[in-house]
C-alpha cells in the first residue's frame, strides 16, 4: 500500500463535504492506494492524475512511492 500525503487545500476540501460522501471518497482512495483500482486518468496539460468518485474529483500525484492528494473538488468546480 502506498502512503497517502494530504496537502492542506485537500484537507480543507474534504472537511467541507458531507460525511457520507467524504467516507465514500476516502474508501475509494484507500482502494486505489492498496490495489490500483479506480477510475484514474492522467490530465492533459497538468502533471496530476484524477480519481473520479461519483460527482467528485480527487487530484493527486505519485511522489516517491506515495500519493500526494492535492485537491478534492465537485466536478462543476474541478476543471475551472
């Protein structure tokens, strides 16, 4: 399992989300960190990857065998 490192903006993003949705996001992230399963896509023009969880997008990068979570945004805000 890859360790997960949270950037401060990502922590704040998760705190703003309702509890059920936040738990769904954290469960999907844990599954991806353990097995590599999930709807992950490399983004054009950015060095980040995105993990799609329902209406939310989790943006992260692979850094030295760890996942650095940068943002967790609703899809209407994610690509602005």
